[in-house]
């Protein structure tokens, strides 16, 4: 591989992704653009809902769902990593989707869903959402941005895509591998070779990034 791969997602996912890439022979730049922090919240009465929606393992890590009365509710999860984190926390996952929260909940019918979510999220009509964590921007210096030149940037979120686009980088010298077409669109035009995976799973994202790095 001739290009390094820049991992922009927050910790602890940043380190895990970087380790996986290194094991595949990639040179890795670790540059988390955000830090995940918990947000104080009050669990509602579980009697008002039929299932929980989880779109990120961050919700599992920071909301301590298992210690609340909501733990009795089944979980609808977006992505295998979120589902695995929920199961590890003792929650019962009954549905796992691979195409985002809108697709996961599209056929919900009369099912009353509670989305435990990040502060920046996609709103789904008819689904109640509560913020349980936030991704706060980390300081990034001009030298940090310049250090991404010539790399393949991994984009796990639309917010990271927008932050990269606003960083004053030389877009033509950076290639993008995005977790979804919507995330790639959020980065805007002018980049080097770019791709978005069809299924939002990290295995596919890493394979796409390695192909771009060759």
C-alpha cells in the first residue's frame, strides 16, 4: 500500500479500527476529530415503548441502559457492532439492520420505538429520541490537517465528512472511503478517488480503504 489510511472516528473506535488496519498491513494515521462524552438523561417509563433503537455502540457505553428499567425492552440495532455491544451489556437484540435507522424502522407499523441516540442524529418521524451521548470536536491544528495530504480518509459519519471538508485540506490529494453514500455526499466535491460502501459495516469500509490505498 502506497498511501496511509487516516482514521478520523472518535475513541475507543479509533484505536480498534487503527489496529485492524495495521494488522492488514496498512500505514495508519490516527486523527480522531471528536471525543464522545455522556449526556445526562432521565429514562422514561418503559411502559410507553415496545422496543429500543440503538444506532451506535456509544449509546450502550455511555447510557448504562442495563442499569435502567428500559433494559427489559427488546433492542433494534443498526449494524453488527452495535448489536454486539448491546448483547455484551446484557440487552436482548431482536432485530439488526445494515442500512441505517430509517431502513431499520421503516416497517415498524404501530411499534412504539425509543431511540437512545447521539446529539447529532437523523430524526425519524414517529420515533421518540433521547440524547444520551455527544461527539464534541477535538482541537485540530493546521499541521494536523496538512498531515492528511496523500492519505485515504475513513469517514464513519457525515459529521466527520463535513469537518474534514471544512479543515482547509487539499481535497484533490485525499481519497475518501465512506461508510455510506450519504456520508460521502456530506463531504462535498473535489476529492481524489472516493467510494462509499453499499452496506454500512466496517469490514467493507476497511476493504474499500485498502483498495484506494494501493
